[in-house]
């Protein structure tokens, strides 16, 4: 049975001038090691440290699940060069031309996916035995 572990806690910061946050990053130990979201670039060293404390290197991660294309969820996907990326096709499509007012979807996200093995997520998709996608629409397109 897959084991799920929170390896980096997410944070939200709100002020009278606006808000922003860092996503959580989770590890699922299944047939393959799976990372859910990769966090922002500013937490890269911490991400690598958290993997190391669990006896893992980026090469040990076979699958990345990206919940969506906001910068705080995906900036470290390049740390995992061997991993298949699971993301909803609507996220990929939207990221090709995000709205001008959307500061959370990085304009370079589409370039980060170039040359990578992509699997499009959909509700009910079984990624590994016991690991399924559950659609939670509303925050972003996919």
C-alpha cells in the first residue's frame, strides 16, 4: 500500500497589500517514488535536504504530480530530470498563454515541459496501484 508523507509544509502569507504562498510538497512511496508538487525555486536546497534525509536523490523520483502550473508548485521540476510529469491537459494548455493579469502562472512553464515525458491527468486516473487522481476544479483551469 502506498505511503504518503508531507516533506515540505506549505505557507500562506496575507497582508493588507495582498498575499502569496509556498505550496506543500509530498512524497508518495509506491512502486515508484512520487513527488506531488515541487515547490518554488527559493526552497530548492530545502527540498533536496528533505529528500536526502529520507535516503532519496532526485534520480530516485520516478513520477512528479503537478497539481497545477502556479510558480510555487512547479519551479523545481527540473531537479527531477528522469521523472514522468503528471498534470492536467487544461493546465498545460492554459500555461501556453496565461492571462496578462495572472502573475501566478509562470510564462516559462511551457518551456520547462519541453522534452519531458508528460502524462495528462484526469479524474480517476490510476498513476500507481492505490494512487489515483481526484479532480478538484476551481483554483485553476485543470
